[in-house]
C-alpha cells in the first residue's frame, strides 16, 4: 500500500494512509477496522459543546496538545497509531473522550486515530446533569486546573437544577467537591474571582499567584499604596542633633523603667518582662514602637509643633504634624541577624514617606535607629495581604542615596552580606 508524506507543524515527517474506497464500518457508525485496529477518521469526529464549556483553559489545553504531539510523532514513526489510548466516540462521531487527541492529530497531520465506541448514553436536552456526569466519567486523564474545576462545579450544579428543578442537595454537592479535591470555601472564592477579576484565573492556573491573594485583590483587600506627599517640608532637617538625643533618651529611659519595674510576689520581686515566666521577647517590641512614637511626638510638641499620634483610629499615622500635613511612621523589630534575617513588618498597605526604623537586641541593651524614606519598591509582599521590609533589600535600595540618616548604629556591606551594627542604648548620638 502506498503512503503519502507531509511535514506537520512540528516540522516532522509523518506518513498518511490514504482513505480506502471501501470500509467496513462497525455497527453503522464512524469506526472501522483496518490492519487489526479500530479507527475513526479525524474529519468524522464531532466536538462536544459541553466539553468546550467545561475545559475552557486554552493555555493549559494547548500545553497538553503539544505534549501529546511529541508522543504522537514518536508512535507514528514506529508504525503505531498516534494515540496510545483510544478515543471514545458515539456512533455519529460525537466525541465522548478525545478532544485533546483530536487537536493533536490535526497538529501533527494524521487523519485518523485509534478509537472505540463509548458505552455512555448519548447526550439529551432533557438530561443536562447526566450529560455532564457522563462526560466527566470519560475524561479521567485530564489534569484539572483551578479554573477548570470551577467550570466543572458551576456547570454541574446548574445542570442539576435544570434537570431536577431543585437545588443540588448538600450530599451530592459535597461528593462533587471531594471528586474535584477542593473545599466549598475555596470554590466560592474562585467564583468571586471569576465574576470580578476573571483575568486572575490565568495566573492561578499557572501558579503565578495564589487563590487567596487573587481573592483579596478581587475583593479590594490587596496591598494599597498611599503615595508620599509632594512638595512637603524636608523632614530630615526637622530634627536637630539635640532633638534626636532627647527622643532616644525619653524612649530608652521609659523602656528601661518598664523592664526594671518589679511586682512583689510570694516568691519575691519579679519583673513581668524580665522574669523567665514573663513576656515573650517579641511582645516588648510593640511597647518599644509605641514608646518611640510617644517620644517623637512629645519632642515635636516641646518644639512648638502641633502634633497627634496613632492612639485613635488604626489607620492614623504614628506621628502627624498637623499644620505641615506631614506624617512619620515608626517601625520596630528585634534584631535577628544579618542580611534578610532582620526585617520590619508592614500592614495591609504601604504608606510611602519618612520612617523611623528601630532594631533592638533581646535584652534591650543595644539599638539601631535610622530615619529613612521608604517607597513601594522597598517592601515585599508577605502572605496574603501583608508586607515586609528586609534589611538587605532596604540597604541595597538606599546605600547610594540620600534617603537615610543613621541615628544610632549603622549598616554596611561586608563579604557581600548586609551587616547591621547596634550601639549601646547608653551611648550618645
């Protein structure tokens, strides 16, 4: 038997068997027997509209077609059918399982595939739910992305209600969710994303973003950036050396007093902070932050400024210069080591502008303090909607700029590692 030869889209040579003039079709359908193999011509295969509705992720589908195409070319070169697993069709050629393999055949230039008749009932307009479940049963080899799982879930639920004129019972719904390996809560979040920001589903399917983060973006809970005020005063010139000394002295004196305060107990006098049964070390960091906020605001007030602090609404700036409409934020962390080991946590948004960054050791005997200007690109996203400022990134962004001023301690690079040097709290600025 003679073969025709052509190059396919992958630039590989394949053999095409000519269509025979006389074929013995099985059971009056589209499948025929030839060379001991049951075949269906690709031109006789009809796409199932429901398949397109369920598996609408074009990018993922195209990737799978390419994967099948590589295998198909290898099999054809061996003299085998391009598809290892037979496609399943109804007698009129409607595909039950094999849409991706049909696309593969068209890509590599083969005109027929190994086939078998499906045992599933023919789709009926009166049984839309059964149509879905039957199609799902024959598509067991697909890798389901989150968006495809959502399509399957929504289509199945809708078609159940169309067929039975009632809502899908929780038992049936939960069985469907179990099959899709997804919780109802996650499915609901995907549904919101699809309605509000459908373009994010592509990133979810590619693992470029998480469902949780995309949901927060879709619901307006993502990272919001408040830009730095333009044309404001130079806050670096606001603090004289004497004011800086006063701020640090006020704060450290108060904090040392907190730590040295003891309570008389049956076993003697103990500090709730210093006692081995006392606070977690990180708890004290919050006290340091609030105390430095107070100290900065108090010194500015002593200098005749009208100021307020963040002791009211949680979105208030830490220190607000009312007449100048200028804001200063205070961020404190416990020193955890060099490089990215030490970092400052942000909130749900980023406020650009001037910050007083502070790091203290576990015993609160040494401090690092810098006054710095922070922008959106200094912060990294952390978790779903949080932010984090890493020491090494801050230094990389600021070391060649005028956007920082050391008050206590310093940061430098040694052996390609960002190093922080803390100073004794008793050492003068």
